[in-house]
C-alpha cells in the first residue's frame, strides 16, 4: 500500500512539526510515501472566499511555494532517502492528464446525481469556509467543492498513476466524506484499491495539564541547563574523571555559552539506548560523535555533520579469511564478527554478512574493544573507521602488524558516515540552535 499525503496550501495544520511527523510515520510504516501539494484546486477555495481570480491565484501559488519549500527542508533534515519519497507536481503531471480528467468527470457526476454524496461534499467544503471567518453563500460552497472533488479524483487515479494495487490517503484527523466514499455508502462499489490512514501527532493524542513548555528547548531554557549524555570517543570527546575535552565538547560548550546555558553530563551511556534516552527526556543531547544510519534517522534528529568517517572491514593479519573475496565471506557461516549489540557494527554485520556469527563485546567497553577482539583472535573481523584505526595503531605499536584493512573494491570504503550530535526526535528549535553554532565554527 502506498500512502499519499495531500497538503493543502493555506491549511494552518501543516506546520513543520506536523509535516515531519506525518512523513516520518508514513515512511516508517510503509517504507515509501507520496506528497502532493495542490495549488490549482486551492484557487477555487480562495474564489469562494471572495478573492478575485488574480488574487486567488496569487495567494494559492504563494502558499503552495511556501509549503513546498518547507517540506523539502524537512525532508533534508530528516535525512529521508530520496528513493522513498515521491513529490508530485500536480500542475505539471496531473492537471491535464486524460485519465485523471476522466475520473474527475465520474466524481463530478456522482456529486450531481447522488444526494447523500452531494450533501457530505457540501458540508465538508462549508466547514473550510466557516474557518476562514468570511461571509459566504450557497454558490460559494459550490465553488469550494472543486478542491475536494479534485482530491478524490486524484486518489481514484493514483493506483494507475503510481502502478500500485492500493493507495491510502494519510491525514491527521478523520475525513468522513472520503471514508464513506470508499465504503460503499454512496454506491455499491467497494473501493478495495483505496484506503484511509489516520496518523495523529503526539500533541493530538493527549491533553496536557499545562501548556507552559511546548518544546525541549523551552524546557532547557526554563532550567538554564542542557542535560547531555556521552560515550568517550578518542580526541573527539575525552573524559578524565569529571574533566571533559575534545572537539564535540568544545562545540557543545560554545553553544551553551552563546545561549547563557549550563551543561550537565547526566551519564556515560552506550549507542544502543541513545534514542530511547533522548526521546524519553532523560537527556537533551548525545554529545559524542554518532553516525546517522537509516534506522537512527527514523528515531532521532541529528545536527549538521562535523566530519565524515570512511568505514572499512578489519581482519587479523594472520587470519586466512582476510584473503577471501566478499562473496565467499558472505556465504561463510563460520565467520566471526565483533560487534556491540544495536551499534553500527551490528547493523553493518547484518547488512553485509547475514550468515556470520556475531561476537558481542561488553556494551560499556571502550569503542576500540571490537578491534581488540580481532587482534586477540576472539573474532575474525569487525567494522571500524580508518582515522580511528590509525590513531589506535599509533598508540598500540605492537598491534600494527596484526591488523589488516579490507575494502573489497579498490580501497573504496564499505560505507561513509557523517559524524553528528544526536537530538530528540521532532525538536527543530534545539537542532537549529546547535546547527547555528556548528555553522559559525566550521562551515
């Protein structure tokens, strides 16, 4: 099933947080999503609000551009894979399509001939006009119905347009006229190729007893303190008893000073629980380098990239598997890979070597422990970044001849990751404050 998020220009609901939540949840549940921002149908709504044609068109296109640009920005901030998202330009791809026009004519005939459908379409369209606080007539309601009929016509055409068996309209509240339409209320045709999915944002599923704090940044400013958790990470985040230093510490400290905040380090943690701890409110920022993998991008926000890491496979030099091809290793059920549970090594091992046996190192051990396991022949291989390996070998001279880097193809990394701070999901304001500091220092 392919989810379709239809965004209406001028609809005050579609703020950045709500758009981000709809996108994240739709892709998380269905792996792909379609966004359609309709400008031309919106003109009819503005005409019904007593705007002249020129002004109605100008207003619709202005709001269409605004929500389109904001959506593209949100897609980038969420690190959504471009292959998972389809953004449809209705004016170019749909408006004059003969198949779409055919379906619009069918919907319009149903509107004219079916009294129950006619009434529900009018009632729904009238509610939009009521919310505009402008006077309107029955004729204005008739004009406004074009938008709703266009939506249903596009959804009817969508399975054919996207070459799928079924599509679902995604919205944050019930859309009863469409839900009735696909459930044989207006005719005897059950629309098995259409569905409706209700995705409510967290703010809509509970009633807070106080509206004092709306965002994590509000909470931070109320206590004048940023709560941070960390993992010691070479020179990027060093810990000497309660003395902290390193690149990521300096960035964090600069952001705090610029905003008159204190920094409180709540715990030393491990990568497998970062998302849960941030989103539960235990900490505000994870302040050691973290790689925004596909899985992590669906659970947390990330800052701008500070630097990139090239990831290679590393073998014990005396291990016979070090000379085998990638294809042979992927079939090898005896291959032992050193990982930390739910950490990046774990994800890479499952992705590239699904048949291998995983050798798990302690969660709170130093990040170099996976390499130590390979050197000590407790595992055959692991994944690590080349810069950290070089630093590790500089500090451990005896290990220099016992570790072999393997790329499998012309010294090209298996993958490349950005190094970022991790933030709670949905916290745009906090991300913007941190990104501004990074921008000043490094971009």
